[in-house]
C-alpha cells in the first residue's frame, strides 16, 4: 500500500538533505533533470502502446484530460477573480512587446512529441520493451533525488517566502481551488476521490505529475495528468497578456508551478518587475506541494 509513497518521498527527502554550494554542480543537475524527463516520458509512451484495448484507453485519456483541465481552471479562475476583487493588486506597469507565444507553445509541445515517439516505438511489440515500466520506475527514483537537491539549493529562504504575502496567498488559493476541482472531477469522471485529487495536484508541473501518477495509477491516469498539466501551461501562455491588465492575481495563478521558470519571462514582461518575486514564491510553493500531495493521495 505504501510502496508508491516511499518511491516518491524517500529519494526526495534524501536529495533535500544534501547541501550544494558549487554552481557548476547545480547547473549539471538542472541539465540532467531536463534529459531525464525526456527519457521517462519516452518510457511512458512505450507503456501506453502495451495497454489492452488501446483505442478505448486513448479516448479515456483525452476525455479525462479535457474534463479535468476545464473544471480545474474554472475553479482556479473563479477563486482568483474573487481574490483580485477582495485584494486588488496595484501597479503602474506598461506591457512590453512579447516574443511569439506560438514559438513558446511549440517548445512545450516537444514533450508531447517524446511521448508520441515512445508510443510509436512501443507499437513494434519488441519483447524487451515490456520492461519500460520497471526502467521508468528506477529512473523516476533518480529524478526525485535530483529534484530534492534542486529544491534545497534554489536559494529561496523561508524569510523570502513569508515576506512575499501576495505570492503566498495566490499559491494557497490555487492549491485549494485546484483540489476543489479535483473533487468535482472525481464525481464527474466517476473516479476514486484520491485519484481525482492526485490529478488536480500537478499544478502545471506536467513533466513530474505524469510520471508520478503513471507509477501510482497506471499509464491512462498518468498520461491524462500529463496532458492536463501541459494544457495549463499552454493556456496560461495564451491568456497572460490579456489577463494581466484585468486581474494580475488570475494571470499569475493560472500559471501554476511554472510561474518560477517557463512562464516567468512572460509574467515579467507583461506585469513588470514587481510581479517577479510573487511569481517565484508562488511557483516555489506549488512546486514543493506537487510531490508531497501526490505522495499523500497516491498512498
């Protein structure tokens, strides 16, 4: 019962206990994380190809994903719009000209291409490919170990988190409204409550949520979580420039965990430099919650 929980928490905690001061080592870890994500998503694609009743399972993946992202984002938007009305975010920033949002979206879609490539390879039916699930599990343990090191050594102190009240509040609102959406998803999609909550706990960190839930609930739920969280990032990229003028809290909150990395440049250029500290704190808190909440709901 607790094997999935241990797979997630043990390497994460061990990694978090390791302090690193060498910038070169941290840079190498960041590069390794990027490469390992591609490897595990490739394995996930292979696992999909070995599913029984393949056609119906693929339809289930896209059905779960479409319903899930719609409900979760509606819950997020409703809560964040209320927050903006109750606590307006004052600013005097004028938007800068943005790079092509299409180009940024295509960068994210590369990960989809890796899953599809693994799926195509898996369709060959070669015997040794049946061990893709076991290979992804061992790779996942190493990935979580590196993520633990990264979280410990990202330079974010408790004082910095506590002092940025706006980033903390938005992160809490996003987490609670996403989990509320997960409860609704469980009833709408006729899934166990813990599965719906686990799917809602990705907060846009698609490269981790898909991997963790594949290990815990199988490739159908894992793939649905992957596409669900990838869609959040793509939708956020498209909506940020328009939303930031009307509701800065909503523009930041819809980014989820990606506000501290991928969507940060868009937030900075559309919302100004005063939005950056809140975005980093918001993304850090949600990134920290993803593996913890998924471990809890997977157990």
